[in-house]
């Protein structure tokens, strides 16, 4: 297999069509583009109406970046946990990369780049501390206690639509729900745009039927672009981080025929192939060769990076036990309405104050496990560690992150 893949170019016919339709690659509007006039919100609100300076989905962008949960991206694991190193990606950088890649694809395809940006920036606000390992640990506890399933994409919708009720559009929420980049598809065709009642029913089914997640499909081309951009953003960047961390010594261990093995090649070649195969169509599509190589790349990332990431390798069992300890204590506090608990003094009081749309009385009507999950999923890595030390000061379980100077 070819190790040093070349950078792909746009098909000359596609490039010419782009130039003819929009010489600056900005004026072209895809007939399947989501129009600002199609925006759907739960509540009519004059302050949410589009203006020349603040278009419909641009308002969603502003709402999302000002939600308190957005700030916590900065200290949530992308892949590598337990590392004090600002050169390693955190979730804050990941969502920016998804947004950048998505807007670049969407601009050339003539799509609504505000909707792409809103969806990209909001797609992971429901993610747990310690990345996908943390999601797995919290999901096991939630399911054991409720028989319901926790998935970060579903919880992102809950954060934006239920906990911080900012009247986010249905189109953005749909893209967030359906963004899951773990399920690669060669061709993404849009589904019917639902009304809020049907959307809410779909979200509820995600909690009760684990198979629903695998079959989610976006209802807009913009949502489809974010979904593929999520994969493009993490495939090569996670390899770059793995080199920085010493998990990998070289990228030559990755086999590739088309997309390349480094971050720059992967971003360019997947972007070009998607544009070549999607321009002017009502779907987002890759060539068969690129899709095959993409699946190979994902599989190799799992084998050589994700199964060796910091929180799983070595410290994983301890972190899982810490999740269980914390969950149990917070659940008892919730059931006993222990107002001296951090669950009340931090989570509920902060949610009421910052949400401005929810009262403690109404929130406490939620199922207790859901309240605990809301709290634990909201935590950053550092917050989780600090709270565990507060709740269990005598515990012998400790997470010691590698410092900047650990190798000196």
C-alpha cells in the first residue's frame, strides 16, 4: 500500500462548475441549502427574529457560545486524559476544527455555513469528562440504574434545549443529535425535517432503544456536512496528538491508499473527495476508494491510539471506580434532598442561576438519576478530580496527571 499519498485535486469539471456558478466560491446557493427563512424554533420571540446583521442561524451560534456549558469545553478530554499539556487537543479545539472544516466544505457546496457553524460548535456540549471513556463509565451507571442509555450527542441536545433553554432552532438541534461521527457512511442522504413533537419523540427513543443511535440521519445537508467533518477533524489530529504524547513514534504504521496518513493529507483529501462527489447533489457522498480508506483509518486509530489512551491504559479501572463512587453518593444526596451536597450547592444552584429558564422546584421533579447524570456530564476533568477529593478525602484512589515537567 502506498505510504506517501499525494494531495488530491478537485475534478476539473467540478472546479469549472464552481467557478462558473460562483467565481469567488461564495455567491452560489445550493438548491438543497437550508434557507434562513425555514428556521423553526419552539417559541416565537421577537428577539430571535433574523436581521441583516444577525441572520437566523447566526443567532444560534451566539446562543451556543454563550451557554455556560460551552466554556467547559476548555478542560474536557478529546482523546488524552490525565495530561497537563496545552499542545494536546481538548474538546474546545476539536469543535473549532469541525466548524472550520465544515464551513469550508459547505461554502463550496453552497450551503448555509451559519447552520454548519452552530451545529459544529454545539455538537459536543453534552460530552462527559475524560472523553469517550468517561461517556462509557457514566453510561454504564445510568443504564444499570434506569435501563436507559446515555449518549453524548443526545445529552448535547438536552443541554441546549432543556437545561439551558435558549430557543435553539430545530435544524441546529437535529444536526447536533445526528452528528455522531462513530458511524461512517459512504453516502449520507437527508431525512425529512421533523416538527418539534416528532423530534422530541425521537430523542426519547434514543434513551430507550440503543439501536436508534446507529440509524440517526441528519435532516439537512448542513447536518450531514458536520457529521463527516467530525470524522475528518479527529482522524488526523488524534494521530498528531499521539505523536506528541509518544503513543506513536511514526505515522508510517498507518496503511493508506488514498487519504494519506497525516493530518494535512487527511483533511485535504477527504474534503476534496467529498466536494467532487457531492457538488450539486442532494446528498453528501464519498468515492468508494476514499470511504474504504476512511474505514481503514478509523480502525487503525482505534487499534493504535484509542485503546491506548491515557484514561483507559493504566488508570482506567481507577477512574471507572471513581465514577461509580461519585455517582452513588450524589444519587443518595439527590434522593435525600441533601441541600448541603455539591449536587445542590453547585449544580442545581448554578443551573437555576445561569439557565434563567428553570426553577429548582421544577428541576427536582426530574428523575434523580437524570439529575446526577446532568451534573457529572457537565464536569470538566479537573472538576471531577477536585470533587472526588472533596467527597472522599480519605480515599486511596487518586488521579495524578502528568505535569509539564514530568520528563525532566
